[in-house]
């Protein structure tokens, strides 16, 4: 397998879609000599990227946004340490809220 074509390899493996492949060293020459092939490659690349995003990335981002109370764009901008910290704070808050709601008040005489 050619390591210069990882998007194509992932697309074949995950989506079962065989995109148009053009080796990077041939792109300039093909742009001048075979513009239709380069247009097909461009569309194929865009389709592969879109479907990989919609199939794997998009649901993951919104899943994270569900368990971490942040908008999706914030989830994408934060580092993994910050996301873990926020998730731990949410879990601690939920445990604390549940714990306090189950306690009974002590009456002083």
C-alpha cells in the first residue's frame, strides 16, 4: 500500500468507496495535461472527506458535546486535558448534587 495516499486507503477500508487516486508528484503534470482527471480527483477527494467526516468525526464531536457541557466548536478547540478536567467537574457536580439531595437535615433543639 502506498503511504502517500492515506485518505484513499481509509476511504476504501471504512466506506467501501474506491476514490480516484492521483500520486502527488503527478498532480502538476495532470493539471496541465489531463484537467478532467484532476477535476475528478478533486471531487472524489471532497466526497471521501465529507463522508468520512459525517460517518466518524461529526457523531464523535456531538457525543463529546453531550457528555461535556460545551458547544461543539469549544470541544474542538480545547485540549484533551481541559476536556478531561471539565468532564471530571461535571461528574463531581452530579455526585455532589445527588448526595446532597439524599441527605436529611439535622434539626437543632
